C-alpha cells in the first residue's frame, strides 16, 4: 500500500486591494509518494476546512477542489474560490480569533476516504492582507504607510507566478498596483554569504527600522556600517547581471520563508549544483530591533533574524565576532 505526503505552504492573495475582507488566499502543496517521488501531472482531490479556535475546532468554512499537479508536483488553488461545502468565506471574522487550515488531499483524485488521504492542519499565522492593513497599527512588525506592498496577487491567467525563475532569481511574492501592473519580490538562487550583521559594532540605526522596506534599510546600513556587513554582502551580489539586490526586511524575509517549501522543491529539482534552497537554520533581515545597553554603558544595535527551523523571528545581538553571530544571507530584489 502506498502512502502519500504533501509539503505545504501558504501565500497571501488580495484580489481586491480595497476590499474590507480578503476574497481569497492561495494554497500550494508539493505531492510526493512513499519513495519521495514527485506525483506530477495528476488530478488530485482536495477538501479545505477553516477551523476556528484550535486544530480541533469547529469548521466555519469548507470547500473542495480538483486541481492537477504540474511537472514539479505542485498544486495551487485559491481558497475561497472552490466548490462550497458549508459556510461563507467572506463572513469569517478573521480578527476575532485564531484560525487553522485543515486540508484533506486524495492523490488518487477520487475524493473518497481512504488510507491514502493526506490530512494536515496548521495555524494561519499570517493575517490576510485586508485585515493586516486595517490592524497594522497594533502589530509590532507593521507599518501602515507601505503595508500594501505585501499583498500577494496570484495571477492564474497571465503574468508571473510564484516559483518562476525570473530576473536573476526565483519569484516568491506577487501583487498588482492600483493600475493593475504586476510587481513582485525575487530571491537569489543561492545564499550569498554567511556574515555577522555588521562589524565593527555601530551605534543605533533608526534609518534601518522598516519592517517592509529592505532596500531602504540596506542603504542605511551600508552608509554607516560599510560593505563588510550582511547588507553589504547582499548588495554586492550580481546574480542575473543586475545590481539592485538587497538584504530583506523582516516581513520580506517572512514572505520568503512562507514560500520556502515550493522554492526548495523547485531549486532542488533543477539539476543545477549552483542553486540551493533555504538550507541554513537562520537568515538575517535588514530590520533592526531594540537597542541594547551593554555592561560598559555602550549602546549596541540588534537586528531581526528568522530561524527556518520553527519560523520564529527574534532579535539577535549584532556582532562581537562570535561564531553564533555568523548567520546566512539571502539577497532579494523587486520588480
């Protein structure tokens, strides 16, 4: 008897930038068989449930889909746009409680309960865009003025897609502006270095405190700390023969992590030894955290880094030359 496994990732989707509640968000899964082989070009049956309060909570919304995996074993579907079983997606009160996504995937595509059905439940940790925009002033990591940059727009008809190799890297976030023009964030195809955040230790960097604008943070860091820094390493990268790479902000880095399953699957299957997925335990962001006063009375700047092992973002004291302050750097750029 075969058993099937799915590697799962979520990306936000804002189909109507002025909506008061999210209309849909996208779900991706990489389907593999019991020998870890990708299940490609096959129709699968998926039931999606939004549970309220806990992993065993009552479903407030349920729907079904019948997508076909692509050559990489990926399926992508818009939650909120499937065949409704129960509930009303647009009436979910996202700010009022915690919600969990339950998926039941039948790789055989018949939709009937069997031992091959993949069941998984995970908490929705990222607030849908419209709610995030409304509540950004209460978030530790939010900035209202530029939060719209992170509405990910999945275009099922034309344009770029998450996972496309483009602009010297791989696309991990997409959105459209008010004129309908598509924009996105691109990650380098490999880690560009392992570095302390900056050396020598520097004074506070208020100009590098944005949680959403890594490009501005990178310029501010290099202006004060120089090129011998994590930001400097990212900016010096020239993959794709372009020179506008930078160290991601804390939210940009989290968006990259949200797509790590799909990105890793694609880059590990491209037969190119020079490309790698997100392989290290932690990655630097360009966003500073709180300042810290040392025992000698000196002010030191901290910076956020994201641990890939548990998706926890935490401040790490910027350098003193210790090995534990050497953290991986992944460069990104935007278009």
